[in-house]
């Protein structure tokens, strides 16, 4: 897998940033690429949140807008509140993070090591199961 240092674009808006813009010492990070209007994301989000909570994994959600309306912080905030999604969310308004990590569909997942290097990238329900197995082995 190619090496990419995690660096957030400074100008992108965050919801629930809570100081999570940087990696915690010695901890892996799971990036969850999703959209408020993605039916597969809708189905997976609760399961992902439960598993991440159980395993104590650091999660950052990358919202990828399908439409102009979804670029609204208000729209994403309302959805996050309804889903009880309290993890840090970065709004990838211009698809910069999606491009950097070569995301081709939603939902997608990137596992980042404690040094900010990309370890693995998967897409969809099957991809989530593979990432989850890797996370379970590490915890």
C-alpha cells in the first residue's frame, strides 16, 4: 500500500472536532467516508459506531457530499444529531480527502497507523467486515 502522511486541509469545516484533528499517540485511526444520502452508509453507521466504541478505536468521519445541499454544515449536523454521531466529522466539501485517499465509492474506510501512514483501504459492507477483522486483531 502506498504511503501517505495524514494531513487535514486547514480550511475544511469540522463538526465535533474536540481536539481530534491530530492522531493520538500510539493509536490507529479509522477514517469513515460517508454521505447523509447514502443508503448503504445509513445501514452501516450504527454498526460501525457500536464496533468502534467496543474496540476503543479512534474514528474520524469524512462526509462526502453527493449534492450541493449536502455541503451545508447544518444538513450534516442535523443528520449527525439524529444518528447520535458524536465522532469528529470533517466535511470534504471539494473532495480533497477523497482524492488523496483514492476513494471510489461510499461507504469507504481507511485505516491509518499511529504515524499517519495509510495501512489499508476498503469499500462497502464487505470492506467494513475486512477492516473490522483487522481492528479486532489489533485490539
